[in-house]
């Protein structure tokens, strides 16, 4: 990480990423998050929307101490202080990826593009839609931290189209 930061801190760069969304209230990330888009549900790109396994009623029973511990664990990871090397199991993938982006490019703006539900489910149509969205969001770089077990001509075409359009 330190070697990467000697080359660039990500200043003046908008990094979009396709994932499960993000916790916009996360104290270590919220200053660096820009509004994104949710192509899955057409809402804000938050992990706490309808796709979350926790309903509002269920979420209300979680105590403040758990939230504090989760936030402290993520903040410690972002600060490079994670001696155990493990993460809390409740940490959402999209928030984790935003944290990793921030770790490597601490001065970049992070733009979430939600295309997966909280369980990692989506469709190829949604992924392709998400790949075309960074242009309208004025994103400089697009991160895609997912894979498929088969190839897809339409996915390949979308990536080629977006890459060619600059």
C-alpha cells in the first residue's frame, strides 16, 4: 500500500465500483463517498436498502455496541491496524471493497454502483447495465470485484464498448 501511495493518492480521481452497495454512514468512508446508483432496485446505492437481509424491525434490535465494534474494525483495517487479519462476518462486501479502494487511493472519490443484492445475487442484464453507468456518473476508473464461471459475449461487448468510449 505504501508503495502505491508514493505513485498516487487518487487525488482528483473518481473510482466507481460495481458491488452490493455501501454503508454511507460508515465513519471511515463517508467523507470519501459520492452518490452512486442502484441499478438493481433503482434506489440509492446503499447496503441498507431493501436488499439487506435485515429488515428495519430486525435492525432496531441490534445494539449500539455491535455497530461500534463493526465500525471500529473497519476503521482499524483502513488505518492499517488489523493484527488478526480477520474481518467481522457482518461486514458487507460492498463496504469492504470501498474500504480497500480508500486504502489504496485515500484521496479519491468513491462512487458505488449497486448491482448485487446483499447475498451476491444479480443477473447478467443488471451487470451489463451497471457497466454502462460510470460514464453518466463521470467516473474515471471502474472496479469490478466479481467473477463468473462461464464466459459471456454480452458482458465482453459491454466492457469493450465502455473501454473504447474513454
